[in-house]
């Protein structure tokens, strides 16, 4: 390596616009010049590290057009190196912890696992300035401020949910959303795959679910579904971004599309017809029929086989057409089916009415008392309180998409709450993390999805990753403004809230 003599201008790592805000930042007031003479070297024995290096190179290329080689054998033309290393000597024990050490001529990223390295390169991506400095060297150079970042997540579960049932979203639309979530260090993508208005995943042993149940959506559109191959492709795509996909099949309510496909499933005693409206709570499986559980055994088996996530979400919400006794019986019969196929059950907070296993996870949306009950029983809780964390809630009365049954959620309100104290008496140890659900009654394409999700989903990313003591709206909103070039570069239709000084 022959290093050129460059007088780097001083840049200050402490003035970064990183979201989520990292645990610790120490600035050393110089710069690393990212240019065509930079190379990436990664650990090549531990799984996934090289792929993280390649992902970084791809993203650098997408932004700057420079080609940064990964793990090349000759270092001749190389002047500066980004090392991506495995290290167990990090302060935090989180598998997603990382440490970035940025100096003039090298960047060292240390992580326990490829997941940690992946989170670390998102930080690095966010530090690459929009524009190159063309005066320092013969070729354009992007100046990354030097210093040290030590970071780890506050919560191990940082999720976003998309309802692909009320309106269908294509594989490409879902991938675009996953890409954006990855940039903000999300690690879970929950897919709401079935509801009254549509069934969205191929089940080979019950083909009418997609031949009949998938052909509709809210408003009368054509609907759609993912073949098992497409679902596997989505799972792999998310996994490359160290995001786990949790599939949800909602039951025993929200099941009109399934019952329309196979009428023996229906338990509400009413004549079935296509449903393309937005009411909830009218449909139910018949909880007293063995054939219903045999059907569910097949559905869960087929999905579990193509879903590496340890979790399987059974919905369980708003089963107003199911008698309470039947509901409890149903949940207690489905839980062993989920277990039988090697998965941990997750369900919306209503499931805590049943006698559930302590390994089952309860997903809070509207009933703190059921979250508390579950926690007392040893279950972990995911927090998605509708009044704070629902991405489908309108910003205000002028919002062009969304609902407002739980609240209007302006951008500052989405950020200004503390998941750790939201449910009075819920111990932090019981909280797995937070999730921001996006129900799709009022949205049907990427532009509409993005209008509701951005910028609020960026704030939820910080609520999941950054400790409460480090969060502050004033400081956050300034960092949020600096996301605009990234959002524009990726053609994200974000909502320009008046509460943010976009400049
Ligand atoms: C409630 S939240 C629902 C969904 C709706 C949503 C709309 C939950 C578990 N159930 O069925 O789509 O409200 O905001």
C-alpha cells in the first residue's frame, strides 16, 4: 500500500445524523477518504461476513458509482481498507452488537456475528456523505468522519408488519419496504398473510385457498398471492438483510376468505360471500370440528417448512363471532399444532385469555391487562399499541390515507413515548421488543404504503434500538431531516409533516 499525502479537512463524527442513534460515539475529527482505491476485506471463515462485505460494496456502488472490491488477493492498487471482522471482545453480549473504528486509512468493523456486522454497515452507509469532495484527490472522494462507535440494540426484536391481505402487495413492493427497513436496523418483518378479504399464500394441500380465497381484496381489486417459491424468495431476501420474516395466518376470526374457499371451516352459521369491505369481527372458524384442526395442521406444516423463523403468528384478534368458550378451546388446540411443527406461537393480546404456554409470545395491540397477564405467566410480550405504534393511523385530519379509530399519530407522537413504561407494571425483561404494524385497508401500492410508513417507521426504529435515556425529539428531528437525500434517492414517498423543519 502506498498512501498519498492528503490533508483531510476536519469532519466531526459527533455531528452525525445516524438513526437509530448509536450507544456511544467518540469523534477524532479527521476523515477516511472513500474512493476507488478503497477495498473491503472480511472474515472469510465465519458464516455471512463476506456477504455483508459484498452488500456494503453494492450499496457504495449504488450511491457513489465506485467499485469497491471485496476480498481481492492483491492489495497493490489499494490505499485504504474497510475491514469487517469477527470479534467476541465487544462490551455488549448482543449478537447484533458492533464496533466501528474509523481512522484516516482504515475502517475496522468488529461484530460478534454477521447480523452485528450487517447492522454496523448500515451505520457506515449513513456516514457516507451525499456528495463527493472533488478537490482532495484526482478522483472523487467521499469523506467519512473518523472516530469510534460502540453500539448494540436496546431490544432484540425490532419489527414492522405489513398487511398484505386487505390489499395485496407484490414481491417487488415488499422487497422495497424490506430494503428500507434494513437501513434502519429492523430485524423482523411480520407478514399478515390472511384475512377476511384475501388469503395470500399457496398451500399445496388446500389449493382453493389461492384459487378462490386469494382472488379478492378490499375495494374489489384482483388480490393475489405468493407461491411457496415466491415466499421462499422473500424469506431469503430478508435473510440477506438479517431480517426474519414471521408469517401470520389469522384465526379463528378474520377468516372469511378461507371459509369461502372451504365452507366446512365456517363457524358463524351464515351464508358465505366474497367480502371486500373493511369491517372486522364477523367471521370465525368452527372451533368444534376436528376437520378444522386437520386443515390447520396442514397449513401450519406447509408454512413452517418454508419459514425458518422460530415464530408462527396465529393472529387471534377480534374474534367477535366466536363464543368465548370456543375461542379459548381453539387457542389451546392450535398452540400444540404450532409446537408440533417446531415453532413458537405468537398471537395478538386476546390469546392471553386462554391457558397458554409460557413459551408463547403475546403481541399487545389494545389490551394492557392481557399483556400483563401473559407476562405473569412467563410469556414474552411484543409491543404494538395501536394508539402509538400503528402505521395505518392517520397523521391528522388531513391525512390522505389511513384510519383514526385508535388515534391520530403525528410524527412527534409516534416518537415521543417509551415502550418500557407504556404498560404500567410490565417488567422490561418481559418485553421482547416493539413492532410497527401497517394495516392496508386504505393503501394498495408502494407510494401509499410509504406515505403512512415514512417517516414514522424511522422513529420506531430508534425506539427499538436506542435506549430511552438517549432519545430526544429535538435532536431526533434534526437527524430525521438529514434522511431526506436517502429517501429521495430511493424514491420514497414520505409524508412531509409540518412538525419537522425539512428546510
Ligand atoms: C385492528 S390490530 C385490527 C386489524 C385492522 C386494524 C386497523 C388487530 C390485531 N386487528 O384487523 O386492520 O385494526 O387499524
